[in-house]
C-alpha cells in the first residue's frame, strides 16, 4: 500500500466504498494517513430494501445513513462527509456544481490521491456523473500540483494498481456487512465461501484494484 499525504474518497452512494476501497481506507488510517470520504447521496432510491425487507421507500434513507455510519466505524474513518444530494439525480445537476464541490474539497484537504469511479466505466448514471466531476476538477489543477486519480472501473480490465488488503480483511468484511439493506443475504453466503477458503472469493476480497486516470498534460 502506498504512502499518502491525504486520501480523498468520493462516491455517490453508501456502500460504493465497501467492496473496492474499504480495505484501502482501513489500511491508510492504520498507517496514520488522513482519509476523507465524501458521500454525495444517501442512496434513498436504491432498489434493495433487504431480503427479507427491512425498509420501505420512506425509511430507506435513514437506514442507509445509519449503515454508512456503521461502515465508517468499521474502517476507523472519522472524516465522513454526507453531502445530501438526492439519489439518482446527480447527472441532472447544473453544470459545474459537482466539479466545484470536488475543487473545494481538494483545496481544503490537499490530498495526494483522489479515489472514485473511473470515468465512463461506472455503469450507473450517478457513478459516471461523480467520476466526470472528479476528472473535470482535477483537469483544472496544474499538473505539478494535481493529486493522482485512481478509479474503480466496472467495465474496464487490466487495472494498473493492485495490492493486498488482507491485514485489514476483518474491517473490510465488517464494512460490507454494515450495509445490510444492500448486501444482506447475498454477502452472508459470500462470507461462508470466503471462510471455507474458496480461492476466487479470497482473491476478490483480499485485493483491491484501481485504474490510474491519465490527463492530456501528463
């Protein structure tokens, strides 16, 4: 795991951090690195309300907010920012709103790396709106001062960065389980396979992978 000055994580929904970044967050915090997680919405329009249902459309927002707090606690994260945008509306915000939000966070925190989804490979409109805002904000920063941009890509292969987070696997599992309304029964079965030693599941959980975004002036 790399040495960083400050790690800024920006995702649109609670649980976006769970599978792909929670080991990195826990590991960086264990090293004493400041980590900030900016979560743009509370995922209140999520299709999953638990199986069996533990929420309704009316109650899902507060449940996911509580789950996000629990996930942050599992990772040891103290700087959690809930930005309060409405789920499934990020692509419709006025031009520049999210980009300015990202620029403000970078100006405040001076991170050495920003982690989000990789532009155009996030599958979900909120994912792509978030990654586009990160890309556009970083593009405005002089290349000599620009933080690195690591992206999680759902539809892109061959990530440039991959490392083990096995020392933090218990925190990662706790983080995933905190998002019970979204992962619930599915992850309980997945965890059984992990504890049984299935290689494919172990490889997935114990390693985290990122694509490095390259800008035209680099």
